[in-house]
């Protein structure tokens, strides 16, 4: 019984980790050329290692979709054209950065 429960917990935790992978992959594909996370990435944009401490989910989405709205001089392009699932995956990943 106990080993079955441990197996179930392991499977659920593995699934949760896998669920974040699409957002992390998307981040690496679209964002790391400019942003640093955990010491890796570009130096054009701000460090994002603890971005979830500083910004809410709504703020993250607004910043990703329309970065020039809050910082008109920003060189970050708009990612408003991301599909809803991609945007949510990216935000889910960023929320892990605490």
C-alpha cells in the first residue's frame, strides 16, 4: 500500500514537472537570447531568475504581450501573437522563477 502511494506521488510530481517543460522550452527558444535566468542567457533584457516574486501573472502577460506599453523605450518585441496555450505555458514557467 505504502509503495503504491509513493509511486502515485512520484507519477504526479513527474507529470507536474513535465507540464512546465513546454513553457521552459518556449522561453529558451524565444527569450534567452536577451534574458538571463539562473546565470544563463543574454544580457540585453533584465535578469528574470526571480521575476515571479516581482510580478503577478497578469503583469507578466501584459509585459510579454505589450512590453512597450509600460516601457516605451524597450527593445523587447511584442509577443501578443503567441497562441493562448503558448502564452499560458510561458507564464507558468516564469511563475516557477522565484
